[in-house]
């Protein structure tokens, strides 16, 4: 599943090429996504100018002229791709713009989502309103993280992946952040004191920024909007490295399962 760095990379590519462009046409080829597409989607989008992009959690937020905003989630395998070959069987939407460029939404597993909402109301949308801290926001520091974790009885890895507390920290980046912070993924969230919380908040921020700089991680389906693969997987310190030596101490990297997800960690370095 695309996580925060992959969504941020996609959003930035769309922003760079599409801000100020007018949508000349929308082809809707399949409607079988997780939720039904909005009624009259092509008619509601055609002729509108794209004014701005931003990201909230794993949602791409596209602000359009005349007070309309599109909320888009890539789901498990969705991706936006510029230009390229004509539509295949997994292409759901095709956007054509006034400069002749084309953006395609492709989603083999069909878990993506798209909705339209008045711009003034998008933060209150049911997909958005419950979301927690943005980990790249300057306000997300050790104190903010500790406030999220206090009284939480689950493991810290499970807690930092809870979108109601902190958004966008998926499985890969949770493992990598906890390793850098020297915190066991099994440690109880409520036991994280100020020092560990400060280290973990900093590690989350650093890992996500580095991953964005590398274009995200390409393990299965993810490619950037320009068709390029992400490269952060080349810099994983623990994720997917079971049995290989820890880069810090040489101890074999361990693997466990938490909440049905694989967790990778060093038993010696993480406490």
C-alpha cells in the first residue's frame, strides 16, 4: 500500500504539472472502486481549473475552481500516471488537460477512493475529520507524540500506525522509525516517556523526509506519476532484512507479526 512518502511524491508530481491547468475531459472507464464514484463525475470536473494541491494523511487533495475539491486515496495499488500508453484493463479514469497532457488513474486491486466536496467543507469530510497528527508538521514533536501514546495499552508500533493518532506512518516506516529511535516495537505505548517520545518523533520525521527525497519505496505496485520507481528500499535498515546483520551491532535482524503485519527489528539495539 502506498504510504505517506509515496502519496506525497505523487501529489508533488501532480502539483508541478497540473496547477493552473484546465480539465478538458474525463473518461470514466470503470466504476468498481471500494466506494462508488461521485455521480456525474466527468460533467462536474470538465472545464474546471486546478488551483492547488495538498496532502492530508494518505489523501491527495486537489482544489478546483468554483469552490470544489477532489479527495483521492490510492488504496492498496492505485497510482496516477502521466501520458504513456492508452488505457488497459485496470485504468479507471483518464483526465485530459488544456495543454494536451493526460493523467491516468490505474488501480488493479480497486481499493482506491475519490469523492468531491465543497472546498470550504473538505476538512470535515468523513474520510478526513477523524485523522490525527501530521508527522511532518512542526507541531508534531515529542510532547505531541507522548500525548497520543499516554494511556494506550497496545504496542507502540501499533499505536503509531493508528491514523487517529498519527497519520501516514505505515508498516515500512514504523519499523524503520522505531529502529532509529532504539525502541522495541513491542514496548507498550503508554510506557514511552518524554525522552523516548522525543527520539521517536524525530526519527519518524527523518525517515519520512528521507523516503520522500528518495521518491518513496517501490516493493510491489508503486511507481511515481512519471513512471519512475522509488528508491528508499535501497536504504532500509531493518524492514525486509530478517536474518541479515543489523547495520549498527551485527545482530541478526528479527521478524515478528503484530496485528497481522510483519515487524522487523534488532533485539539488541531496540529496548
